[in-house]
């Protein structure tokens, strides 16, 4: 089958920069999915994305779908012909529905008799006919929250569409797309090349745009050019290092078709303002990269990326310097003004600010968090007074001018202002660390005071919102309770804190006056433990390991984690599957015999067979060995030791009839199995692991 390269380009007004890459990925994936469903063969797929265009090139695209054999079964032969051998109405109706005559049909012999069957070869449709519909389907499925119309068109898209290219080889597929008739003409840079450019074939696409149009169409290539240019500019002109935030880099890449990095300066006096405030102002409002010295200190420099190759770059730099100066002046003014009022004097300002209608104001939340943080601090060996103080001041920086202007600085400015007020170092640091981790993989609080406040803040929200029956539902999680749960688990596990979720939730419930739900603590603990599943899946630990531990419902996260790691290590042992199967068998036997009513006291005088005597002896030896390990939380060593029971367990089940006629012997054997199973249950329900076949 013949193949050609294929190209589709959609030319638009400037696309939303933060949405450009997701739109490009979705557009590409949509076309690929359509081709796969249509059964059309194709080679390499290349995506292109720039501020005014989305494009996809597909190498070696087959010129048609492959022909397909079609079989349609009709009535049984017995029902297809009458006694004289003439076609019945059932047969003629079947043939007519297919547009053929009865003599064009075949028969098929099966175990259940003979059937009339229609066989044909369905010719594949030409690719040129299929592609417009596949493109439209992909565009319709793009993740666009709000579409817009333009002009007199009823077509909708994220931005107005002005041109389209649809090329198969050098052939234009001119079926209308988005209300436009496609051609082979693209457009160059809005300023450097404001005219149409012919794209002879798909393979010429990015070459024509680069050489004639001043457009680098490949998003990844443009991104690399910006990274390299910004880095080199900082090193050569400032002897410093550009700090490149990956999200900002993506956004700047989406804003430029012909990127040209330029370095500007600002007045050194602004360096008296906390670096985070300067960075936020430059990054959020102007999309600038900041520069630091060899020792990490911020330099009075910024790097902007222009979307034009100016004949006089100094004019562009001067313009950017004029724009950033009032921004930094505002930050300096806010900082100076805020420091005139102590944080403790802002506590009263929290009273009118509603946290949640039923749960009160931010002041009410601060009182609860302060009390809970003090209890947590005492439990983890920190200083309750410091944690209580930090909890009470935690939200006060939300009332400052700086945070009102730059909301991403909450906590960060709290630390600066608390230090300025002369608060204890741990208190000041905790005002920032209360928000850690801010996202998956983010750093954790480094101080115990910070840990106490961070945990208290999240637990207060979880218990409060569950307590008024406002848990997360589906994709709706306005208070980010899923993230809060994972944050608590990470802090406790990675900082190795001896905290119990049940205790924490009970403490938090005691601080809430609006909660009437009596079992809210249990509900929140169950919710938080469920978050462990995704946590371990990300680490490559199977769901069956999580479920085995979860079945025992350990409520201390550090203990839960140690059990999971121990069971995962046990699962790798050669004895694991056999012992999992044995535990499953034991569990079924005991369940049928009343489960909890079966004791575990073994009478050695009632042991008859050699295999059960050996197992009883081994179980006693293992109990003596592993029970101290359980008390120490050394589950890995305990399970490794218990793996030695595989052979006596296998021998027992091969040779011993558990359900003996003699009731005393039967009950004794059940007690032995119960004692065996309870040793494993001290860690997890091993019966939930995959068993040997």
C-alpha cells in the first residue's frame, strides 16, 4: 500500500500560553486515536505548537484503509429453504437487506447446524476522505473549558481560527475544517513575516517557517533554545546563574515564536525586599527569569524573552526596565508598610474573615489549630508553647498588603514578618512550614514546630469539614482535603513521628463545637488510610500489599508504612505464595467454624500426627522469636522469620485431617491453625496476597 506524509495546521489568534502544550498533546492524541480506530497504518507522529498554530505531521501515512473481509450470518439452512428447495421469505429478506440475490450467498457448517452466510470484501476508504472527519473529531474533543465564536461564524474554538493546512503529500485536502477551506499556505511571524508562505509538502513545514517565516514551530526545540539562551546570557553577561522554573519556561515558550533572550537591570535598593517577593512580581506579572550569584544571592538583574529580533535591543530592554520598576516599587512599599504592624496585632483582623460558614472565621480556626498544635508538639517531643504561638499567628500574614497582592507568598512573608517582630526562630519558620508540602514531592517542614502546625492545620480542616458532612466528592475538593491527607501522611512517615491518626482526629474533634457527628474521627481516619493506596502505587507497590495491611487498620502512619514495606519484602520471598495460600485456606476453615470463637490455646497432649506436632513446635518457636520483633515494630525481620514455616505448614495440610471426628482433636487443630494465623495477622492479612496455583 502506498504511503505519503500528512500535515494538518490550524492557524489562530494567540492561544492561551498555559493551555498551549495540553491542547497540542490532545490534538495529536485525538488524530492518532482516530487513525488507529480506522485501521490506517502510519509511521512517526510529530506535534508542533506555537502561539498562533497547532500542527501535526504524520510520516508514512497509508493512502487507504486496508480491505476488510466481512461475514454476516443469516437464517439457518433449514429455515432458508422450503421442502421444494425454494428460498423462504427469511432468506429472501436477508438477501434483500444486503442488496444481493440468494444465489450469491454461501453456507456455513457448524456444530449447531448449517447457516446461510454472506461473505464479501469491504474496500477500505481512501485516507483523503477520512482525514477531515478525524481532524474535526479531534478538535471537538480538545480540553477547552470555554469556547468562543468570532465574526459571523457559528464555529467555536478556544481562539479565532484564520487559516488551515491539510496536506497529503503535495495534495491539498480541501474539505472544510472549522468553517475554512484548507490550502497549503501558512503564515509567518506576526511582525517579521506578516504574509502567507507556501508549504509544498509536509516535510517542508518547519523548514519554511524557520527560514522564511521567523517561526520555530517545534515546542520542544523552542524550549531548549530559550533555556540555553537564558542560561548563557546570565553566565556571560552577569557571571551569574539564571534560575529557570520549569512551569515558567513552558509558559514563555508558549508566548514566543522567535525567542530572543535579553537581560535588564533594576535598582539595587529593591534587594532589601525579600527575594521571594521580587521573584513573584517578576515571574507572575512579567514572565521574567531572575539571576543569582555564585553563592545563591539574588542579583539586580532579570532576563526577558522577546518575541522579536529587534534592530535596537536596548530599546526593548529599556521598555522592560520601565515596566518592572513600578512593580518592584509596590513590593518595596508593601514590605515597608507591613513591617510597621506586628503579626500578633493582626490576630483581631482574622475575626471577620470566614473560613467556612459553619466552622467559623480564620480566627476560630487559628484558636483550634493553636490548641491542637500544642498537643501534637508535646507528643513528638517538641515545645508546646512554640507550637501554640505559631498556630495562633499562622494566618495573620493573610491580612498584610504583600500577601493580598501576591497570594503565593502566604507563609513566606509570615516568616519574614515574624522574624522582624522578634518571634522565636522556630515560630517564624513554622509560619512558612505550615503549608509544606505544598504539592506532590515538595519539601517537608524541617522543624518539629513546623510539623506540629502543618499537621494541626490539615487535621482541623479534615475533621471540621467531614464533621459538617462536606467531604470531597468525585472531582470536587474545594478545600484540597485529598492533598491535606497525603501531606499529613508524608510528614508523619518521612519525619518518623510517633503519631496516631485516631488520636489526632479525636483531639481535633474536641476543639470543634459545631460538630455533632459522633463517629467523625473514625470516618476521617478511614478516609486518610485510603489515601495510602495511591501513595504506594506511585512507589510501585501493588494494591494487594496495601490491602493486606489495611485489613488490620493500623492507625499510626509510621507503623502502617513499616508493615507495607515488610509485606512487600515478604512478597518477594520464594515461600510467600505458598504461605499466602495456606493463610487463605486457614482463614476459610476458621471462618466456617465460627471465626472469632475459635481459641488459640493448643493442648500438646492431643497432638497425634508427627506433622501436627512438628507444626505446633515450630509455631511455638516462631512465636518466641517474632513477638519481641513485633513489639519493636521490626515487621520485616518477623515476616522473614515466619517464612520458615512454609515446609511444616505444607506437610501439615498434606498429612493431617483438620476436621477430625473427635471434637477435642478437631478443636485442638483449629486452635493450632488460629495460633499460626494470628502470628501473621500481627503484621497484615497475608491471605489477601496472591497465592501459589
